[in-house]
C-alpha cells in the first residue's frame, strides 16, 4: 500500500490533515469516509512508512481499552465496539487507526494482528496480551488489565513529573538570578568598589572575574548544555557500551537513582503480573517486559534471570541470584510459586514498589527544596560579602 497525505473535512465542516495508507485514491476516499471524513485532496508520499506517525497519547489508549472492556462485557460484538469507538473518537489520528482495525477485522484478521500493524499506538506487550486473550477467550479481562495498567502507568508518570517539577522550577530561578546578579548588578558595583582606592579582597576579585566571564561569554554558558548533550548523544552512537554505564549511573546517582530503579521494577512487576495472568509463559513474560525497562542494566539482569530459568532454576531463585529485587520481594515470589498464585504475588510486588515510590518521591521533594534554598542563599551571601567587605574595610580605616 502507498502512503497518502490528505486534506479532508468532517461532518461539521472542520478541516483535517493527516497521513493514511491506501491502495489508491478511491480506497483512500473510502477509508476516510468510514472515519467520518470527506476527501478534498491527496498526494502520495514517498519514503514514508505506514508505521510512522505520532505516538498515541496514553489518555487516548485508556479511553479506548476502557470502552472496549465495558462494551464487550455488555455483549456487544467486537466489530461493532470498534465501529462505535471510531465514530466517537475525537483524535483524528487515533480515529484513522481504529478505522484500519475495523477494516482488518472485516477482512478476516484477528484484533491482535490488526494492532500489530500500528506500533505507534499498540506496543508489543499490548499485542501479545490481546493475542493471549483471543486464544483463552478472556478478551474482556485483557481489556480491563490493559486499562488498569495504563492508568497505573499514567499515575507513575505523573508522580515522576511532580518529583522533577519543583527542582526544575527552583533550578531555573537560581540560574536566572545568577545571570541577573553577574550580568547586571555586579558590573554596576565594580566601578564603585575600584573607586574606593582600597585593596580589593580575594572574594571580591573572584566575584568580579566570574561576573566578567558571564558578561563576555554568556552565549557560551547558555549553549554549553546543548553542546554537552550533543556530545553525549554522539558518544552513545559511536560507543554502544557507554549506554550501559550511563544507565548504571542513572540508577545510582542520588537522590533520583533509587527512585528510578523502583519505578522501573514496579512497572516490570505490574506488566509481568498482567501478562502471566493472561496465560503467557514466564519466559515470554520476561522477554516481553525486558524492553519495557528502557535501561540496559535492568535488561541485562532480566536476561540473566531468563538464563537461570532455562537452566532449571525456579523464578525466585533466578531473581535472587540476579540481585535486582530486595529479599522481601524474592520472598513474595517464593510464596507465589508455592501457592500457585504468582500473578497475585507479582501484583503485591508492584503494590510494594508503588507505595515505596510515592514515599521516596515525597522524601526527595522535601530534601530538594531546602537544598535549592541553601544554594541560592549561599550565592546571595557570597555577592553581599564580596560587595560589603571593601566598604567595611574603608569604614574601619576612617574610624581609626
């Protein structure tokens, strides 16, 4: 199929632009018609993959799977569920994807096969879970699991953003105040200090030198983060082993490293439990969840777990040897294997980490605020001391 960029209008006369794969212009017009759009113009695009396009937002996926869960449990056929969602979806890109799912199902494909054609919307784990639901006849349960998992991921992402928001704001304020002091305020005081005819103390000379650097090289200071970021990304491309060390540093740098480790492991346990409860084998659960970590250190540890399981060890022993879970979690896995309720034990692991992450984020926020305040206070104190020292020396000599 070719990829077309099109311009269309909906039933209310609003214009819409986008990309859509189709066999020809007539097929494109029919596809858009099913999505509630009337084609105005279209142009075939070269070197554009049908798998491209913007990634669907998590909120849209939550709405999608929640509605599928509710409608399928009410006895509505899957094809009709998707058709209703297609007609009610406000996101035009997602609407096109759902329209493609409807067409694929009409052509005899399974839902998991249709989802696999749109990796920008449905990742490999979602496709595998949907396939497991189709095979076991528990597709509504899978939709519910996916809805709950996406909600949990959204909450975790929100907590992570909250953890970073305060230091980012305070850090920006500290940088802005630093530039104001060094570029505007200090230069105005330099001529006054030098005109006093006194010997300038060391801290004052240092302040004047730093201010001079800011005045003359402010552009280099502002550009340095971008340059360093570019150098770092370039180094990762040329040296693949560097990414492992960078990921390891992310997990150990204080105070965000331990929190990041807990977030990754909580997401892994939650996804593992969801997949295992849907009937997917343990090795496939680990293999599919390994990429979810997005961290080479965790991924390597999970690869070692897979090797241990393949060699005949049970899950708890394998995780204990890998050393990525604390003893309490390994104990939960042992209980889950012994009772045959491994998915419930993994959900308990996820709950344990979820609660721990929330507490850790609160502690980090409590620590970051006074730390930033101390840094700002030290900066202002240095400026005031450097400015007032010559004045104090002059006053002392006048009194004598």
